[in-house]
């Protein structure tokens, strides 16, 4: 099997998990984030040998990522706002912002960053990079990352741009721990911001 065939199969597996997660969430009332994170965990647990992010790891690197995510959150929000307003999107009213239940935030802060980084940055990004090149690989994994999260136009745009950022960091540093920490830090800052609108 060629690299391109393997990457295509992995992309199909990711899309299948996304669809299954959405269907399970709709059918059972379970949050789509939890269902999709479970699917991502299953895929990450069953991975075979292949390219891996082998850069710096460990708790210190992950903690550095969390700090960078918290500190860089205002810049991310400004970039998302600039792109969204440039595309003509209207800002949502504060009362229209989602307020997920605590179980979803627990998953978003502690579980999802590690599972999603293993799935999107370590598995999908690296599988696509060889046959398609780094630019296309970053764009495709960013789009899949946004599809996982779904939601309104601002949510899709934000998660797409964050997916691009995380993909670029993964390729530049080859550190899964740094990406997971950065992801967790951004999620924590988003949670703190949403608490202001409760």
C-alpha cells in the first residue's frame, strides 16, 4: 500500500469517526465532543507504526504549552475576529454563546487535547504530509479538526484556525506534548472567557 493510499484510508477513518460521533450524540443525547473524543481515543489506541511526533515531551513541555495557550489566547481571539469580520460574519450575541455542561468541559480541558492531538496532529497530519506536502496536510487536518467540533460559523472558523496553528506547531516542533498543552491552555482560556457571560 502506498503512502497516499494509507493517508486516504486514515482520512476516511477520521471522517467515519466524526460522523459516528455526531450520530451517536444525536441519538443518545450525549455531547458530540465526548462521543467524538471516544472515537478519537479508539483510533489513537489502535494505531500502527508510522511517523510520530518525537520532539520534546513530558510534563514540563506540556505545562509550557498550557502557559503559551493561556497567554496566546487573546492573540488567537483577535486573529479569529479579524478573519471572521473580514469574511462578513456577524458577531454572536453573548447570550447565544454555548455553555456546555461540566462533563464536556472536563473532557475539553483534560482528555480531548491529548486524544485530539494524537489523532489530528500525530496521525492524520503526519500521514498526509508525505503524499500531499506540509501545506495541504495542515489545511486538511485543520478542516477535519473543525468538522469534529462543528457548531456555528464562528465556532467552525475558530477551530479551523486553531487547527492550522496546532498543525504548524506540530510540524515545527515535532512535540505532541507541546501541542496537547497548547490545546489545553487555549481550551482553559476559552472556558474562563465563557464563564464571564453566564
